[in-house]
């Protein structure tokens, strides 16, 4: 063991406990460097990542990989030795455990097994594109005169899939480079070579990016055989690999029956649990879903049939039954229709990517036909938009507004509707988005988006969040609003009525969630008003119909149009011919509250306090307060904490009173909705509904009578009970729910009994009625109807006040 110098030991003693412990084993990757003077030795500690390697000259440091401890010996070295060590630092390259890396690619990279076909078809398309590109300068590559196509043959009995393309193929060295080197993309390498050359730019149709798509074949296969023939080589080579293996084999194809003129044939031997992928219909469905718009034709091996007439022999006994003569002994010929089965190639990707065409060359019928085919719809869309975005972000898109909402899918809260299909270079990536491309209130918009360079993860299944995605989202949303606005401005008003009936709630949800687009959303809203005769009007139409002195947009929220039309809050506004919007949808009030204003006109709820309709008369208000001010205090004293205050109303004309909400609290309609919530918060309910104002109409006879009762007999029990009944009645007419409906019913029955007592009953009427037949011998008793003293006294006050 090396020993430290005396000076070094003295230095270490004075540096504290941390440095005194330096001779102990080091358990973390740390660097300790202490300089002790111009001529003193330097003591350095290093942790080394490579086992058995020494960084500083003369040191012997070992890395214990089992227990994670770095075992080191104290060393003494000179400054010159440490300087020499800096110049001898070694550089290492990362190594990978191939079997483990393959396991990650196969089992952890892709979330859906069926994407293997998408990846292999994309590779075949790239091979065909490369051949087409190179044949421009090297025509001899196409000497075999084969069609550029992709063919998929399946053997469902044995679980085998053959994918054959007539593309560029691979030489033996290219097999080693492309299939033997993980994460090396032959397409990316080809594009780089083309860009570096002096020729024209690279073909943007090439799909490959990451160099791992081929290995997705092992998602469903135990063994994969690749047989390939390049036009640049005279030999055909076979690459063979198995799942969970770290090696592969390459050999020359010697079987004449397996030779191909040009291109590549991939044979998949499916796993036991994945043999269902070898069914022809399953393959055809996957091709239509993922590779429908690949630029080369894709043929699948399908079973077909045709009908034909064949002759059948009629039985002799049947012929004799028909009464035929001796000639019937000869067999009579009859025909029947049978289906002849056979196998043949069928073109699977017939639909062309309409978004790649010039919009001026596409007719409305073609857009509608593409919409019906791509989204399995039977109605024409209400509108469509075909556009290309260039500049910082380049993509093409075709968007549609459906004619109606899907049946049974009225949940506007769920943004995962699979209505937007994302393609990258015409290859389907995903339709499972959670608000990345469209907000959930526009989730009913259908369409396709195709881009050449989107920020995808390696599996090409997930769209990563980035600035490019945010820009795409903003432009897609803007185009969607342009489509909807075009429908609203069309001459056919029924189109927008149809749209609003199906998707109006979505736009109202947008008012709540998307503050940035309020200016685009507000002109699209429609409501019934007090002057629209049950027809929807826009906010623009409301503003045009406003009175010159009107400053605000008035609305009332209710559970139905009938209830809104008969609410007491409307009385004064109808007299002044002021239009009021009826918000009868549960989401309406929340949407309007979030909008706050439109064209500098504030939205005002006429069911809340401090309503200003522009008819203030200060002198009259002063007189009313002098006359009814004490009556208001009397009523407030009786009602107690039920109301925050009692005020004289300026919104009533025929009703005696009304119960209005606080300016910043819930309205009666909102309180009703919040009570109905499954997970409603009772504490917030009590807080938000705490302030209610009881407004009285001083012109109404009932209020005048109560005013007289206060002046003459404020403690009269009947008058106080009348106040309670008046409050309960106002509670219901204002849209609130009474806390004790049974008690309210009892009060009404009692008042009815007092009002109807003795009006239609008399001894003669009793004897002539049905009771006389039931009890004919019952003695008739005379009864005097005596009016209760409190009621009589209260009526006398009323009569004197009226005189």
C-alpha cells in the first residue's frame, strides 16, 4: 500500500471529517481534487465507469458491479504524472445487448400488434419508390418490366403470410446493413445520399424514418424469412431470423421455384395465438385501415365466386308423377344455379387520397363520395373544407361537418371520437387523440390530416406535444369555424337549423372551455327570444333589434320556453318592448356567463338584483321608499334569514312580489341544476344561494293591503301568515324550489277553506244533494256561517284602505 507524505497527512488532518474519510471505500461517482501547494503532490479520486480501467496514472481503482461499491486505494502521484494521465484518456463507444434490445422493440415499442402489416407495407412502398426514383437515371433497373405493386398472400390453415413487392430489392451487403443493424433506416440513408447528390431533391413519398419497422414482424411471428433480389445483383439472397434470437442467417437462394425476378418477399410464420392475422378478410381490413392511400396498388389473395347454371338429373319417380308417357323413362334434364368458388388477386386500396389533388379539380360529388367511403356515412356532409398549409408547418387536410350526430353517441364530454384520421405520407398513423388536434367541443368534425414530418414517437402511434402540433391545431380549428360560419350564412336557413339541433351544445361547451375563440363562437350561437315566435335568432339579430337606449343584452334562464314566457321577471320588459333571450338548455346559462359580453354589450340576467332597464324615476322611487320603507322592514323582520333584504321592485307590473338572486350568486335555474348534480357539493350550494332579495310591487292590491295592515295592526297573526304565504308563492313563481312543499300545500288549503267557506253550501242544497239519498231520515240542522274574527278585521282594514 502506498503511503502519503507527512505534509499531505498534515493537510488531510486539517480539512475536517469529510476529507479524513477519503481513505474509506467510495460508493458514488465523485471527484475529489485537493491542491496542496506549488511543489506538493496532488491527491485525486475518481470513479471509473469501465471496470478495471485506471484514469489517473499510478492509481488502481476497480469498479465492483455486483455491490455497486467503488473500491479504491490511496495513491500518491506527482503533478507531472497527473498531467500525463489527461492526455491518455480513452474513448469508448456504447454497446448494446442485442437480444435485450430486440425484446424491447418487439414487446415494448408497439402498443398494437396489428401495426406490423402497416410497417411492412410501408417498407415495400419505400422499396418501390426507390426503384422509381433510381430508374429515372438508370432505366435498366426496370428491364424486367414488372408492375410496381404489392401483393399479400395468406395461408390461414398454416398461419403463414407472404408480402411481396417488385421494388428495388437488396444485395447481400444491404441485407446485413439494413436488417442486421438495428435502428439503421435504409430509407433515411437513401434520402441523405440523394440530398447530398447534385440531382433533384429527394422523393417526399418515402416513409421510413427510424429503422425498426421491419422488426415489428416479430410481434406476431416466430420466424421471418426475407427473400430478396436486387436488379444490381445476379443472385437472390435469403435472410432468416427467429424471435428472441440474437443472430440471423443469410444464404443464397438455390431453389428455382422460389426465385423472383426483382423485389422482396417476406414470409411470416405466425405465432400460435396470432394465426388469426392470416385470415384473408382480416388482412384486407388491416390494409384498408392503415394503408388505404399508399401510392402503389396493394393486392390481396381473396376467395371469390360467381353464379352459373348447371344441369341436374330429375328422378324417374318424379317424372311419372307428372303424368308423362313411356318416354319419361329417359332422364329429363333440369338446371339449377350454383356458386363457383375460386381464388384470385383483388385490389384493396381503390380509394385515392383526395387531399393530394388540387381543390379546384375536385367536385362536390367527389368530396361527398370520399366522405361516405372513409367514414362509413350514408348522408352527405353539411360542409367540407379542402386546404393546404405551407410555411412553418406543411400539411394537407380535408375536413367535414356531418349532417347529424351519430346515434347513441351524444356524450360531448368524451373527446375520443376517432373522427380525425392522421396520416403521415399517406400511411395511417392514428385516430385516437385526446385533444391534440381538435378541442373536445369540436370533436364532431370529421376529416383527414396528412403531413410529411410530424413529431411522432418511434412506434408512429403517438403524436408528441410540440410547437408544430399547437400550430396545426390552431389552423385546423380556424378552418372548422370557417366551415360552420359558411353554413350559418348560407341562403338555406334550414341547414344551420339542422346543424344547431345536432351540434349546438358543442359550441356552447366551447364558450366555456375556449376563451381564445369567443369571438368566433358567439356569432354562431342561437337562442329563442321573447319576440322570435319560437324561432332561433343569433346574437347579431338581437343586437340589430335593440332599442336605441338599450345598453345590455337581457336573458332569463329557465327549464322550458313556456316557463320563461310566464315568469314575473319579464313583466316590465315586455311593457317596454325589450327583447329577452330564453336560455332553456342546461348549458346555456354557463355558456353566456363565460361570454360576458358581445359587441360591447353586457349580458344581464333579469332574475338578479340591481336590474337597470333605463326607466329610473328618482322622485317616484323616493316617494315609494317613504311610503313602503317601513313595510319592507316589517316584511324583512317576519321573513328573517330567508331573504337578505326586502326592496321595492322596478321590474313588476302585475305580480305582487318576486324573489331575485344576488348579483354574484346562482340564479334559480342554476340552483336547480346544481342540486340535480350527482356529485354536488352541498357546502358550495349553501354559499352560492345565500343571498336572495324579496322585491315587492307597490302598485299591487295585496301589497297595499299589507301596507295598511302594518300601519294599523303590525302584530296581526293573519297578516303575518299572509306574508309567509306570499314568500312561498314568490319562491315558486321565481323558479326556486320550496324547502317544505307539504307545509306550503297546507297553507294554500287553509286559505282556500277560508275563502270558499259557506259560498255554495246551504240547508236546501244539502237536502237535495247526494247526501240526501244516503241518509233520508237524517234531521236537517241549521248552521250559521261565522267569519273568523281575525279575517273579518283584516277585511275591514282592506275595505277602509280601498275607500
